[in-house]
C-alpha cells in the first residue's frame, strides 16, 4: 500500500477505536493501528534523501551532486 | 579606409595602438554616420539606473545596446515592445564599445517576439493543450523528484534548500540543461522525453528570471507538445513573475518561483511523522481507557461478589459459632450431669467398697493359701487363717465352727 493508503487506513482504525466496541475489538484495533503506524513511518523513510545529478538519462544513473 | 602607418625604430611596421584604433573608429563613425537616425526594433532588458535607461534594441537576427540619458523626458517602454528610437551611433573610445545613444523613444505597439508568442498561445489553447481537466495531479507524497534546470546557479540551490527545510528523505535528481539560447528548447525536449520514462514521482522545470528572449525556449511549440504528452506530472517554474510562459500554461502545475515549486513538490515530512504519532496516541488512549473500564467493571463485580460471600460467610460463621456454643454448653451440661452421677456412684461405690466395709468393723478372712473365705463350710477346726481389717491384719486359728440352719453358703469355693 502507498503511504497515502496506509495513513487513511490508520485514520479509519483510530476512528473505529474511538467509536466504541468491546475490549477484545479494541485490543485488536489497537494492534492493527500500531502495525499501520510502523508501516507509515517505514514507507516515508524508504527515500534516502540523496541529491544527485542524472548522468545517464536512459539508465537513470546518477552521481552525487554537491549544492553550495 | 586608410590605415595609419607608423615608423618605429626605423622599421616600418603596420601596427597601431588600441587607443589609435579606437580613435580611428570613432572618427570614421562620426564622419560616416548620420547624427540623427531613427531605428525600429523591439525593446528588451530595459532598466533604469541613475536616471538613465539602458536596454537592447533587437529584431529577428540582430541586436544593439542602447542608452538613453535622462530618459525621464521620453517614453518608457516595456520589454517586448516595438519602438522607434531616435538617436546616434556612439562609440566609447575608452571601452571600445559601440552603442546607440537614444534621444527619444516612441512606442509603436507590441514587440514581434511577444506577438508571435501570443499567436502560438492562441493556437495551442485552441487545441486544448492548456485545459485544466487534462492536467495530472501533483503527488502528495513524492519519494523521487527530478529537476530540469541548470546544475549551477541559484535556482537549484533554492529548490534544494526549500525541500530540505521540510523534508530530509525525498531524493532530488538534477538533469542539467541549457535554459536559454537557440539550442535550449531542443535540448530540454530531448531530456524530458527520456526522463519521463524513468519513473520519477514529479518533474520540476525551473529557471530564473530574465527577459522575454531569455525565456524564449519556454515558448517553444515543440516543448509544449512534449510536456503535454508526458506521463509524469510536471511543475513549471519559469522566470516570469506576472506573465505565464507557454511552458507554465501546459504544465500540470505552475509555480511563480523555483522555491514555490519546491514547496509544491515536497511533502512536509515532520508534519507527517507528527500526524502518525498523534494518531497512534489517540489509539493508545482509546484502548487504554477501554481496558481501564473493563478492569474497573471486573473489580466492581468482584467486590460485589466478595461482599456477598463475606456476608454469607459471616452469617454461616455466626450460625456455626452459635451452634458450637450451644453444643458445647450442652456438652458441658451433660458432662456436669455425668460428673455428678459419677460422683454419686463413686460415693455409693465407695460406701460399698470392701475397704469401707472393713473400716466399719468387718474383717475379711483369708485361708492359709491367701484365698478369701466367705463360708464357714470351707473351714476346718484348727485351720490357720488371716483376718484383714481396715487398719491391719492378724493371724488366728479356728477354734470352733457353728453353721447357721438358714442361709446356706452359696459361694462356689466349697
């Protein structure tokens, strides 16, 4: 799932939790929420924060670019 | 034109100094050019400094630098405007620079370049290339951004700085291109076609400000068509603050500055992390409160149960205690009764005890074997007997025996 989908899912879970339900349901929902929040963060951190110059347009090869 | 020869060191050489050259050029100009000429052309790069105007006058293939001293007295044109300038060619000897010294400027209408762009814009608009519905949405969470711009200069630096301020993780790749000049448009087109296939989340086309002809590549018809056909969303940030270039119009989004383009392309990482944390907190609190509620319900039920058990228990305990008390009382009474009876019996028994009888004056008679004698029948005169009394015993011999006529001995010892 994309980050967008993950965070929408997380919002849904939280709303369900706040709406009510048995203790068992709540525990299950919370665990799902925990899992989703971990996946959200992981999804965001997939990008490496690199700044680079495209040296080969056909093969998407890059080299580091220093911006001063 | 005659070149001035000079004799140096008795050798004839055909060279002159720079000053002499410049002076010669000035002379030629003064002598051959009219003192007042009218020139028609398009204005570009118009700026006023210290009360004087400096600009370029151009046509399709040529241009010349102009200066208008004390320009306040004349018409002030805008870049792209077509004008007629009255003035004279001037040659600045010291700097060796030629310029057109303008005395007055007259407006004649919009510039050629400008008109051409307007015409092209209308044509492309008619084809629907600028339609809003055809524009692709800019992704909300881009992981990889590609910037088509010059790899040196303020533009890329501003974009990188702006992005990094709010997002440390997004990857930024730069495709270095020429952003002005005759070959720029074609170069940018080729670059865009290739990078569109590389799967970037969004592409920014950016360049800094400049005059209309500086920006000409971004009014190129081919460029517009290439951008329109691209699969990757494109943000255009091409120089003009107020006027939109054709690149701006066809792109999926337009930013007034490279900084604005960066804001559009990159999401706020820190805000998102906070968002996720906040959601998790809400979930935690919700679950925790439910759990607490359940625990208190259990406690409450347990308490009620315990209270009931205690009450029941207390009641039974009391009953048991009561019964035990009763029983022990009864037991005691019985015991006391029995004890009394026992005592009575003891007393009675005691009274009946042979010892007691002996104490009252009776003696037990034992024969020579130590056996008890209860009948005179068992005795023979001369027998040695022992008489046992309450306080002692004595030995005796049987002298005389007299049996009763009634009460015969029933003892078996006879």
